[in-house]
């Protein structure tokens, strides 16, 4: 088991280093003048030359990469060309907003998705099952930016019950600012007793949260339904029924316990996927998270910020994959031996 | 009956709870808050020495300069300096400071602080610090007098009044990292209260501001990035913002009928230029360049692209800035004249292709290019219009081989302070290494004219203007490029906002201390 974990860890490190080299080279191939951006719009040639030295851009690319990667592991992720702040500082600032949105979206997805999957499987072939399948296919198939716009149109423009964009109402933000603890407003406002801000944060997260939830929700319904249908055909379920156990108990205790494994595996990977899918949703809802930061970085060829976001997302992706692999290996000896 | 009573008690209880939770803040006196919805990040730089970008919109409310320039009257308003005088040769400038001014840090503003602020800005060499190039030394003969000794005569009053790199701050609180953490040490009416990344800054009033707080003023100002033009329009229309700008014409038109919004437009010091590649055929031929200048549909562009909020340029210095003059030649749209010039140049019947590059995403530039393309087609000239990211556009323009560069480069320019020199110097003065002279023009006569003009602006403004006018006529003759239009700033302002005066010397700045809501 330990040798398996070590093997997987080494593979993960190789993946991260590969991503870092590839992204580093890619950001340098694009024609850009980061030194000029660093100084400002009317920079003189002397100022640009000085900025090149300041940013280390006068060095050969392999020296720049080595300096970057060695500093990276010491916690220095470089300075953003656009914000002039350390990239790590920026990520700490923007990441919690994305994390909050993803947690909220995933919570909604699984809160609705798993029961819907169970019902669908239990009522296989009925109208409820067909409706739930249509619902899940729509969730997976609809583009998130389109769904976001439609939700805005319905709940903001027509019904006027939910805000258009942002994380907080402007006046609430000014008069009842959220004290920074984790950067996740719902949590921070709640623990500091700032209920005005909590209500505002909740009303703002609903639409982007639902948009983000659509894909994992559809996936959760389909996965739960498929695994439940398999399990419901097992002998022990038939035996349970023969013993006269209630259908609810059979479904939620005996069947679901065995069906939930694959669903949770998929949920871990969907969580990582949501880190990227949230980029578009953040643009639609003006949500100041990682996606907002990344899109600005790309537009301004802010290569240290692009590197930072890419490596952070890759790291989370690889980490979640690793955890899933280890968990599966722990449960199934065939995997770790093979 | 009992159930009904219980329900009623529940209702009262819930109502009370809600009132306690959410009602209390509503009952408390709310501060007067102004909201500025800005199109981009509200700050890039935090250090008042390094400032060179969007932060101008809030920094001019937090930091002050010695003087403030009024370009419409060509006069200076005293700010931190009450008065000033210059020597006959324009090389020694003495400023007498206002007494009793405090920094937000609590320390007093004095001559030593002014000297240290400016020397720090010069020594850091960042941002627009080069505006202090003429300064050789600064003396402080007494606590409230600052004397600048210059290497050459220049309009130092314009320099000390600049919107960038001329701020006075408390030198005891001037650590770069401290500024970057979102702190300030200015003397202005407002100080930084909080910020969220680069997207949002809240300023709150500085109680000890030297002008005092009697009369109507805002208590706080929120600067917020709202990139979507339609959202900014919705905000101003719904009274959620007091001021916004850079709205497309369609959004301006959508606001025109709204009684709660007024549209303010003033001449800006920003213009759009078409720079010709003077080192590559066929535009290395002066006659072809002149012909092209006659093909630009100036009036169609002003009406169709700017919606009338602008004017055709005359020369290179924009309307309203000193150095602009009716004595400068202005091209008209004349396809017939262009035909004659092309024939004279040996290109009768056109038959050549030109590459025009513009910054992708800039709708105005794209539409200008498309209108121009259709005019050039009449002369059998094929204009390829290519939108490129700015970095790629600039990279192409700096290719070592002039033949690999673009033929026409669309380009905006605005001055670092209210001085015509940068318009002429940056884009047309001989450059050893290409920076912004993207027409690659070099003319010793022109260089001499603008540099002589610069050296006498501090002592003989009238003669300096004459030289700048002469220099611009040289440009019109050689046509290394042509300024197409001078923009107007178009702002959407909440109708109840009073006291706002647009000053193009401080582009996009609202001096919020002067404003109030009726």
C-alpha cells in the first residue's frame, strides 16, 4: 500500500512539474511586453529596460524558469504584472470566493441529486423516472453561461426577487462589511453575527450557485440512478424484501450505502472540474473569484498570475485524483497490487 | 382559538426578531455615500510615487499637489502651495506652502515633506516620474518655502499640478510595501478606508482636512469596477451609482430620456491617430501618405463612430490644450485630391495593399478602420484591417525589419500632464530604440523646433506655442501620421449630483469634496 502511495505521489509531482514547464513556455511564446505593462501606459525605453531587469526578464528562459520554480516552493509565486501584488496574496484573496461558490453549488447538487437518483431508480420506467432523466440530461448538457443568463433574466429582470451579480449588496457591503476570516462570506458573516451581510450574501450566491450546481446535479442523478438500479437487482436486496423490510429502509440504508461509493468518487472529480467551470459562471455573475482573476490575467498576459492559477488548479486536481485513487486502492486490493 | 393566538405570538416574535436583526441599521443615520462605477480596475498602483494608471480617479481625492491646473482658463488654483514665483530665466521656482495642513497620519505637511516626497518620486524613477526631469535640486530655506532649481527652463507650475507623480505625502509613512497593503499618507479630503483587491476602494472623509467640512459633502466614496457597460448604465439609471463614464453611444442614447440622469460631455486631451510606416513602401513616399490623409472620412467618423461627441483633429495637439491652433493645416476628405497625389507619386490607379492594425476589442478603432477601408476601395487600395492584442500589435511594430511591420497603426495618445510636448515628442521625435514613434519618423528640423519650444515654455509660453504650431505644420507637410479625432469625455452623472466639474487635465477624476447630492 505504501509503495503504491509513493508511486502515485511521484507521478503527481511529475504531472505538476510538466504542467509548470508547459505553461511557463506557453506564456513566453505569446508576443508580450510584460515589462512595459509593469511600468505603465507611457513607459519610456529606460523604464522598460529597468523593469526587465527588475522582473528578471533579461535572463535566459531556463534561468527564469529555474528561479521561478525554486521560489515557488519557498512560497514566492512571483508578482502579478497587472495587480503588482504577490500572486499568492492574490490567490488567497480570490480563491475563497470560488471555493464558497463551488461548495454551495456542490451542496445543492448532491442534496437534490442523490434523492432524485434514488427515486428515479425506485420508480424505474415511470413518469417520475422519465422526468428526472430529462432533468439530469439537461443539467449536464446545458452550457453554464447560457443557464446563468436565463436565470438572471427570470429571477432578476422578470421576477425581481434575486440580485443580478456580485457577492453583496453595495450598501450592505459599505454599512455592514464582512469581517475577513476565511474569505467565504456566508461563513464569515454567520460566525461574526453579521446577519444583514449573511442574508445579502445568501441572496447573491443563489443564482451562480444553481448555475454551477446544474452539471454535478445531473451527474449525481444519473450516477445514483445507474448504481442503484444495479444494486436493486442484487440477491441481498431480494432477501431483504422477503424479510419484509420497508422499501424506504431498503433503499436508503441497504442499497444506498453500497451505491454511494462511485457517486462520491465522481463528486470528488466533479469538485475539481468545477474549479474550471466556475470561470465562465464568475464572468456572467461578476463574481470576484479565481475565474475572474484568471480571465483578467489572460487578457493582460499576466504570466506570473496565469502560472499561479494553473498550478493551483492543477495541484487541486491532482490532489483530489490522488485521494480518490488511494481510497479506491484501500478498498480494492486488486488496484494496489496491479 | 388558542392555536390562532399561538400563531399570532409566533408572528410577532418573528417580526421582532427580524426588526432586531435587520431593522436596527436602517434606523441609524446613514452616511452620505457617493458611488463611482468605473470601467476597469480602480487601482493598479498604490504607491503615490509610482502612479501611472487608473488609480488617478481615487488618488486625486486622497493626495494633493502643490497646485491644480484649470485648462479652460489656463490658470492655477492654489492647493498645498498658496503662492509661487519664478526667476526671470525660468530656472528657479519658489513655492510658499499653506500652513496648518495635516497628513492623514497626523503629521504636519511642511517644506521638508514636499522635498522628500518629490525626491522619492524622482529617485524611484517609476510611473510618470520623468516629468521632473528638469529639476536639478530642491531647497527648503524655511519650513514653508520650497525652492526648485532647474537644469533647463520649463513650466514647473504644470509639472507640480500633474495628475500623476506629483503627489505630496508624509515621508515618514512612505514605505512601498506599506502603500501596497492599501495604506495612504496624503493630505486630501478623503483617506482609504478599505479595499477589495484592485476592484473596489472605499474612501472615508479625513476629519482634519484643511478646508474643513462645513457645507454639503459626501462622507464616503465607493469606487467600484463594473466592466459591463450595460450594468453601469443600469446602475446609473437606477440611482445605484452617481457617476460613470466610457459608455458606448448606444448606452448613452438609452439614458437620454431618463430624468434622473444627465449626460455631461467635455473636450478631452485624448486623440486617435493613424501612424504611417514611413520606412516601408509605398508609405515611405510622402505623397502617398498625404493622399491617405485625404481619404479619411473625418466627419463620418465623428458622427458615426463618436455619435458627435468629438471633433476632427487639427494638427496633433488636441483641442483645448495649449499648443492647439487654427493656424495648423487640417486635412479634409477629398478622394479627388488623393487621386492626383497618388498619380504624382506613381501610383495612379492604386493597386496596392496596406495593413492596418488596431487593438482588438476597441470598437471605435475597428469602425474607424472599416469606414476608411471603404473610402480606400474607391482608389483601388486594399486595406487589410487586423485587430490584435496590444502586446502583439506593439511587438509587430517593433520588428527589426521595417518591411515586416504594419503600414498603419491606430493609436490613442493623452498627455502625462497638461503639456503638448508629449504628443509631439513621443510619436514623432527621432528615436534610437523604437518605443512610441511607431511611424519611425525622423526630421532634425522638427526635433529642433519641439525641443526649443520645450526649453522656453517656462519663460515665454507665447513663443513656445508658435514653435509647437510650426512643428505641427511640418508634420502636416510630411504626414508621418495624422490625428483623426479629438475625443470628448462623455459622462453619465446622476441628476441629483451637484458640484461636479469635468477637468480634462485630470482625466476621469471627480473631485468628490466639491460634490454633494441634492
